[in-house]
C-alpha cells in the first residue's frame, strides 16, 4: 500500500514537471505537498485511498498545466529563450566567419561587381553557424537541466538532421571557396 502511494506521488511529481519552468520552481514543491496532504486527509477520513479522488486531482492538475502553458505562450515565454540564445549564437557565427572575411579582403580586393556576391556568401556562411548554435542550444540546456537527450525522439531526430545538413553545407562551402579566400588566381 505504501509502495502504491509512493508510485502515485512519483507520477504526480512527473506531471508537475510539465508546468512551465518558472511556475514549477515557484509552486511545484507546495503543489506536491498539497497533493500528499489531500491524499492523506482523504485516507484518514474515509479509510481508503480513493482512486477516483486521485484521478480527479490528476485531471485538475492537467487542466492547470494546459492553462499555464497557454498563458506562458501568450506572455511570450516561448520567444524569450530564442532571444536570450541569439546573442551568443550571432557572435560565435561572426567569430567563425571573420577569419575568412579577412583572408578574402587581404588577397582579393573586392570590385563593385563582386561585392554583392561576396556579401551574400559571407552572410550565408555567417547564418549557418548561427542557426547551428540556435538549434544545438536547447539540446545542451536540456542535458544540463537533467532531461534526457532522448526525451523527445522525433524532435531529436529533426534537430540532428538539421545540424548535419548545416554542417555539410557549411563545410562544402568552405572547401569550395577556400582557394579563393587564400588568393588563388582565377578561382571560381
């Protein structure tokens, strides 16, 4: 019986993990304690655990999670993570592309005709590592937060496929254009 109570408490704790992080940090412990207190009070008053009562508490909590998720999205909580990750990603992408820009300007003086192409090339090469880091950052944050990397396999597969595509495109662009960056004449 005590084993069942601990299992129900563990399930409820996992259910609370679905709340947005800020809400969970603020109210998670007290909600879990209230759940335990309500179950104990129910057991004391009626002498039984009350499967229907526990189920009702789970359903009520699930509805609350839905409401909080909607409020979180309406307040722009989903976009805050992207905007806070953007700074390091943009600067890292810039640092990765800067040596190539310097090499290009040292060995090949851009002309009026070649300038738009060069700007587009370096802009694209800067955008690729930036997007790579933006896609990789939530995976790293989940790992640091204690969530398993395979918590959501479909999302993981999509992220890994995108990361592989970005790495392949960036690498092929670099290999293709490297002779031009280091000043090989007539490279096109």
